[in-house]
C-alpha cells in the first residue's frame, strides 16, 4: 500500500514529502523524500544471516549522484556515471556518522543504506533528503535501529540562522553547518564557518537541533503506522569463567602496559602480553583454545577498554599522565623542503604532518562536475594522505579512501576563510598534507602544518589557523572531556570533536560520537577547552613564522594579470592562435585568456613576464596621435613608405614627411626592411595611420 506523509516544520519553512510503498519494495525499508523539486530514494537492506567469524558491524552507506538529476550527460567516452565524486563521498560519510552509533551492540548483519539522487533543484539540498531518508528507511524496516534521527543544514546570514539554505543563500552565509541527531541528543556536526564565535556556533547547533526534534517526531509517527517488527538477533558473550581465567592470566600486565606514553612501546608490550596469554591457553588445552581464541582476544580488549575509561572518569588520569586540558609537546617548523613553493612541519606528541604548498595558474584549477546548478571551479584545494608507515603498518597503497577525503575536506574548510581574494592573489593553490606519524588528531595537525606551509609560500593569508581534537569518556553521570586526544583515547572514547579556527573564531568543526548523543553542557565545555588549546597552538605557529613571507619562493611561478577590452582578446590570440603562440615562443611564458578580458601571464621569472605583458599591452593599445614607434618598412610606393609598427598595426609616411628637405624619390631615404623611428601625426576618419619621420629628426 502506498502511503504519503507531509512534513511541515512548526518552527521554520522546512517542508518535505515522504512516499512509502511505491518504490524498491524488496528492500527491508525504502522511501522517496521530495523537497521542492529535489527527489531522493533511500533504501536500507540487511543480510539475513551473520557471516561466519564476523566480529564487527559491517555498515555501508552510499550516496549515488545521477547527472540526469540536473539534466546533464556525463562527460568522457564512457557516457555513464563512474566512481562517485568527492562530494558524493562526503555526503555518504555524513549519512553514516549519525546512524552507526544507533545500531544495537552485538548486531553484526551486513547492512547497506543507499541514497539515489533522482532530481535536484538548487533550492533544496539533496544530501539532507538522503540523511533524513536513511533514517526513515531504517526506522520502518525490520533492521534493529535505535532511531530515528533527523538532519538539517544551518546557515548564518545577516545575523540570522537559516535552515537548509539554497545554493544562492549559501554563497552569502557565514556558516555551513550540517547537524544530525535524535530527539534527545546531537549525534554529528560538520561545519565550515567564517571565524564565528563559540556562542554563535553553539547557538546554530542548538537551533538546528530544535528542527531535528520535530523531524524525529514526524518519523516516529510514520514508524508507528507502517514500521515492521524488528528482526531478532543473538548476541554472543564470552563465558564468565573464561573471563576470570583470562583476567587472572594477564590483567595486571595489561594495566601496567597502559601506563606508557609511547604509542609504539605501549602497543608492542600489549601485543607481547596478548601473545603470551594466547600461548598459555593453547598449551593448556589446544582443542578448547581453538574454540575460545576469539573470546580470549575480546576479553583482553575489554580489559584495556575498561581500564582506560576507569582511569579517566574516576582517577582523572590519562595513559600518558597529562591533565585533562593539557596538550602534548608541540613543534612547528616552516621552510623544511628546499625546492617546493612552501612547506611546513608540525608535530603534536607522536603525530607529525608535513604540509606542502604548490602555486599554479588558471589552467591548474579543479573542475567539479556534480549536482550543482553550475560547474564548480576551485582555485584552492587541500589533499590529505595517510600512508601505512605513519602507524607502523604494512598495507597495500591504494587511492584515497573516505577517511582521507573527509580529513582533506575538513582542513580545506578550516583554511578557506583566511585565504586572500582571487583578485589580490590570483594563483591556484594546492596544499597536500602527508601524515608521517599518527597517534591521534592527524587531521588537525594537517591544518597547523598547512598554515605554516601557506605562510612559507608567501600566500598572504589573513591570519593563522590551528586545529585541536577534543575527546569524551562518559560512564553514567560521570563525564571527562579531554583536550588533544591521542589514538588510544579516540579508539576507546565516546567522542571525537575537532575544532579549528583563528584567534577571532571558529572556521571548521566536526563531531562524531559513539554513544547516543551529547548535550549542550558537554559541547559548551568542549568548545571552551578547544579555544584555550587553539590559542596555545597559534602561539607556537607564529613563533615558527610570524607572518607570510614577503616574497614567493624562487621556484614558484610569477603571475601577472591584466584586464583588456574583451573585444580585443581575438587580437591577442590572432588567426589560428598565431599571435599568442608567437608571444609564448618569444618569452617562454604561458598565457591564459578569459572572455571577460582577463589575461593571466605565468612565467618562471619576472623579466619574461613583464616582457609578455608589454607585448600584449602594445597589441591591444589604441594608436594615438603623438605616439612614437620603431617600425620596419614593408612597402614603398611613389608617394610614400608603409611601415609595420608591430602588433598588427601599420601606418604610412608620406614622401614629404621623410626628411627636412625635399625628397625626389622614396628610395633615396628608405628601403624595404629598414628600421626607422616614426611619430603618429594623424589618424583619419577611416582609421588610417599617418606617420612622420621628419618630426623626429
């Protein structure tokens, strides 16, 4: 039976329609959400059985962009959609993050949520329809899920919060915040901001949550009417007697190993204890050991988890001995690499990142062919790499995964508000962060390293940016908020709250949690601690390099921009590109032209760039009476000589204007090929240029 439900927010203009029972009937749960002309089908499907040996929850969220949704045909030879764009990957991550903590512990069936974008209008963001659709599909399905969740985008325009701003509104917004949560608590935050204060940011999150509460109540109503009964699943727990034996064998050793602040030494010692324990149980009864091996490992992991959390919540002691609001030792260095355009090395404890800046021209911009009204052109992009050696592992080298793409996007957002305007600094800027060592918070270290690299490259950023990651351990009513979480605290903790910004305010925010939401008090405390830490890091960055360098690297290209009459672009290009190619051949510079009259010259040195600019200037410059040229005689007639002035311009010297005396024959003074200086004395009403040699004698 087809059901249709209308959502109209009691608080804002937010509205959408949910259709159930009409599409994808074989999925466990499915719905079509339509907001304006945006339509997204979201399905939720789960395997009927758990794979043998499965010991984790395999959830996959996919966001499928279809270019027919905006009336376009894919480019290239293969006229079909291929691998998802970076934006599709980011949207899939945003679907995943609020859902994952809400599946019950012990549920391990393969589960897949797919959002397919069928139609898009610039007024209604499809990613929000996908996030809310995933909540509806899971809630009405038989898949165990402790939802529903709701999601909105919050903008901040002229001092007012706006829910789900259109593409045009987003261009004028100081905030692009995606927030998701349940009716009771906030589950996920992702934001880029224009140096907003903690109060404004917190207000935006809470404003979005009010809308989310209404969406959750709406979805609960649908679930009560058409939702399926949730499937039963069994949860395997290790035997209590086995737990006692394992704890007796290794608990004290594991607790002692956790006291080390060196990640490598700690992990090596824990691995050694685990191996010794396994060997001990195998030697005692190898047949029983084969059946209990997985449970023994689970028990040892639980010992580690419980002790780390107990130390933090009860004793307020972290494994490396730091206070709750203490940052690990910091190191910052600019100009590390000799031939790159800019480089920066930043370390926080055992996390170390090398960021490198490369400057390019207009032809180096990144084109993004997504579901936007117009093709996006990016002249700044940030990329993040996480090679296996940074955690001491050996793994195949593959293309960037979702995590790398997400961290690179976060760093990109953090630095975007402080970059110079394109008119003031017309370079294309590529920043690459290479994680050399990781023990937590490498994405925030990449922001710090990139600030150093940009200033080393001479990019006139408005002010430095730093990032810090906050953590949370929550046991009942006891909560501990930690500044600068390391890998162990991230892995065993309940929250990863990343905050980046300047001394003036926040530029990027990302929050993920593993429990069923956090409240206003926790966020307020976390933001306050993050601000204090951010200031400490900014002090270290500015000690390494106080301000952007005044000069570009000698290895960076020099760029000159000039604006000419758009009608004269064709004169610069010439027939079949002859003129522009001859300039490039003569000077060695590269030239990019825009239809609006903007010309960009890239050269390896300033001299060749200036020569190129001079040539183009002379090509497009209108000849005026009084101008002096050195030209070449190209034709001779009885009444005078025609002189090529260069740059496609030609004039005539009448025989009476060749000398201060009477000239009987033109050839008595000049011949074809002679170089002579001439002055423009007249431009007639037909545009013919009359010259004089006599006036310069």
